[in-house]
C-alpha cells in the first residue's frame, strides 16, 4: 500500500498519521522520499537504524510509534512524506583541513567561522566548482542519496534575498511563470538563514535542533522540474537547461542568534552572504527595497496580524509611535559600546515588532556587495517597479540571461496578476503620527546617505534629503 505524496486536508493528515504509526508497528507501507524513490517500511527501518540524528515527522507533528525503531532515530517526514536529514555542525577546531582563518575543502577556501554555524556535510557533500555538471546553468552534480543511489543535486541559479515587505512574493510569482524558470522554485525555504543553523523556519526561534543537511535542500524536489527540460538559445541552435531560484527575503537580514555560534564577537564574523557566495559564487542576486518607513510600517502590521510578535491590539498609531521610540532608543543605546553593524545584526534588536532593523539597508547590502560583484546583483525599488512593472520584469530577464516574455503575454499576465495581501482592514494602521515620521527620518537619513554612496544613485534617498 502506497501513501499519497501530498497531504491536503487535516482529516487526511490525521488518518495518515495513525496509518503510518500502525504500519510501523504491524505491517508494510511505502514512503516516497525527497530524492524521489519509493521505499518500503523495512527499508525505512533499516535506514533509520543506520542513520542516527533523524526523526520522523508528518507536517511537523511527531508520529506515534516511531520510538520502537530506535530511540536515537531522527528522520523528518515533511509535507509529502519526504525524508530530511539532520547532521551535526562543523567544527573547525578539529577539522584537519582548517588552518588559521580558513578551511580548504573540495577546492573551496571557506572562512573558519562559517563551519561553526553550518552542517558538517555542507562542504564535503557539495563538490567544488570544477566538478559541477557543465550542461546545467544551476550548480548541479551527481551524488549519492541516503540509500546510496546516484541522484541529481542542484543549488539555485539565482536568489531573491530581500527585503521583507518589498514585493518579493509578487516578484517571485511573476518570475516563476517564465518557461525557463522552474515552477517548483522555492519560496521561503529559510535554509540559509534558519534551517542550516538548527532553527525553526519560523521567526525568532533559537537554534534548538541539529542543522538540516545540505542534502535535503539540494534535492528536495524543487530543482527537478524544468531543469531537465532544454530550450533553444537565441541563436536557435544550442540547447540549455532551465533554471531555479530561491526566494527567501529574510536571507538578506536574518542572521539571528549568531552570538550563539560566535561568543566574544561584537558583530557577526560571517553571514548568510558568506555561505551563499562560498557555495554559488556565480549566482545572480536580486534585492528589492522600498521607502524604509513604509516598509517598516508594513512589516509591523503584517507580523502582528500573523502573530509573529505578541502585539497589543488594536494596532494604533499611538502604540506604534511608542514602539518606534523604544526601538530607536535601544539601537542608540547599543551604539554606545558597539558598531553600527553589530547593533544592526544584534539578535536582541530583532525581537522588536517594529522591525526597525529590517530597513537599515546599507549595512546588509555592504556585506553582500563585498562578496558579489555589482554585475551579479540587481537592486530594485518597489515604488519604481510598480510604476512600470513590465519594463522591470523584462530587465530582470535580461539580468538573468533568459529570453524576455512576449509582450502580449506579459501584458495579459500583469492584468490578471495582483499583489498578495492577506491583511484584514481591521489589522491596518490607518495612518502614522507626524512625530513618528520625524523620529524615523532622523534615524534613517545617515543610513540612506550611506546607501546612496554605496549604490551610486540619489534615488535611494527616497526623498528624505
């Protein structure tokens, strides 16, 4: 008997949970893993016995009856009953391939501190750039899965890294309609910011688990559709494979709890940018920005509405003003003994519902632009993109080196497309106090001046000066 691959309804989830538990104890069943194969309950039992540090979950809920297999077993059965492996963190202090400030694994020079917050198999499992398959535009390679079978593994060709509430979901939903971009590309994977650090995919969660193995991310099923399709190049002759993306807007700013891995440092020695660049140095990076005050206000409304923070309802302009004063005061107090970068990344400041830290664009972008050359980074302004959506979508196609959308097709697509917004009107702040705007403008102007210098265009002042 074969379990269904997707679970759509809660009663079905409950039924399957009970069914799997019974089968684990009494009988046979089959599971489709994240690498695509169908395995029997006996094979899964043997696999679990061989693989410590795994656990079985169905949509995040533990299935009763698994402990009889092995009390140390930890295999994640995700939505669709796929297996996700957890492994220990790397340890540069005991790794013979590490010397001074760097480790040298598979032809890569890796910052020593990066290993401390990364699954130990990341750089041994992913081959060096010279060993990637040349027929793919994504970094792809053949490797062994949990059962020793040879499979195709890939990392993204491009990333939409941020910022939160700057139209990234809208951008993602448009780009994935391109025939050369896999429709299974990932949105909110949270691998590079949270899962690889042993954190929950949800915000504001400490690293309480072993990190998720790179194997699960590189072949989670998202990189198999369209990648195996080929398309004619502009010359009408040569063929190439499709591409995939990862669109996780918190990748640009969420390095929360970095202090756990790097005690004694006043600011993070490495960030998500370091890992993504080390693994995919040729990746294209797309960043979306908007007016920092409007972004901050939108984030506050959004995260309060979905209970990411414990907000005092009803949301009012007066309450928001008080929270802004608290957040700005905390940041300025931090500066008395720390750098601007250290205070921007400080996990303590990230616990405030105002999301002030998420609008300090210059600090985060400097980290990314130190690693990726500007011709691999495209920075978009939401206000500008909304005014001429078609132009910017076609410009992104040029940036990604894929054919432009046919004009008629793009026009029709944009007519039926609308930005996703789940907020109810009762959860919105009707307007913002003038004194709140004054406080925030005074706070953001120095950061925007640095952003203008960094990106070389006065438009990034957003009219604040």
